[in-house]
C-alpha cells in the first residue's frame, strides 16, 4: 500500500544496461522532505537509478519486483517529469549549443532538449521562465547562446529548466562537476535555498563536498549494491568511505560540510 509522502519505492529490482546487469535486487525508498544523497564511485550504478526515474531503462518483470513513483506502478513519463526536476551531467554535454538561455529554460515545460516549432508557450510560461532565470542570477542570459556561456552559467540554466514547471522534487547529478570554487559555492547555495523553500532533493554524486548540511540521509552505492543507508553522521565515516572507494580516506567535517583527503 502506498504511503502519502512516498515519492519513490523500488523493491527487488533487477536492472540491465544493454547486456550488463547493473542491479540484481535493488531496493530503495525516497520520501518527501527527506533529502538524500547517493554517493558512489564511477560504475556504481548511480546513473542507472536516474534513468529508472526518467523512464529510460526498466526493471526486469519479476513476481517480487515492484517500482512505485508517486504511488503509481504504471506512469506517464511526461506527467512524472512535471513533478520531477532533473539536472543530469549527461544533459549538460548533450545540449544543443545554438539554443539561447531562455529556450533552454522553456524546454523544461516539454522535458525536451531545446525547443521546437510545434511547441507552444504562453505569455505566463515565458514570464515564469524569465523570473526563474532572474532568481538564479542569469537574467542576462536569455538571448545568449548556450555554447557561449561559462560552465557555471550553463549549469544554472539547466537548474532553471528543471525548476520552471514547479516540481516538488529536484534530482541533481554531480551538480558542481567542472565548476571553479566560487561557482561551486554559489550553485550549492542556490540548491540550499530551494531546499529551504520545500523542494525535496535527491543528489547523486561521487563528490563528498557536494553534500549540503541539510542532507541528512546518505546511501553508499558500489557495483550495484547498497553498502550503507542511513543518517549522514553514521554513514560518512573513514572506514565506510575507504571501503567504498577502495583507498584509504581521511575525513574532515566543518560547518556541516564533509571533505575527503588521502588517508595515511
């Protein structure tokens, strides 16, 4: 039975990418207002979870397997994308370079990469897109080509694209990868602001420093297996991280942020 406030529930899912079995029996739950970080090295299966959410891959049908998204076992991908705002690492690199900033944001209404002639936008939608861009400090980017933006500006345009239709959940894939220190701090501050406004955050990353203090739950994922799932303070330990990344790790915490250094 689905519980109110449950965004995603995966039980015993077997998932393939091509001929590769990424998950044998994946079980995972995401609840409203329970900000969660999935942390793991490359190849852990993090991107496959995102593709499950986006409807780009599917679990093998089995009697003991179930996936519910917003309470539904069968869902319309386009309807779900209105409730999820997704910013993926892949999207940034595959976006159409000639598209202007405003059209990047407007494409969020259709979950498309760029805008097309058959897509209609109301004055209210265009005004909303401009307002979100102003809120994210990229109001001057409306007519600038995506290819001419800095990495940080591109990332904020994609965040605006994810926010423009007012989703309740933000899914972020390595949100500060490729950003310099100032852009990283600015971007994470924007994300924290939306958490305070009531957005539920699912952060998928291999960068420990990307996990804001407001995220209390951390899931450690390695080679398709969940090693740990619980309170951040209990999960983020030197022992757990050394096991996760197969190297000695020294962990430092300051002001609710964590950072890893080479262990002795």
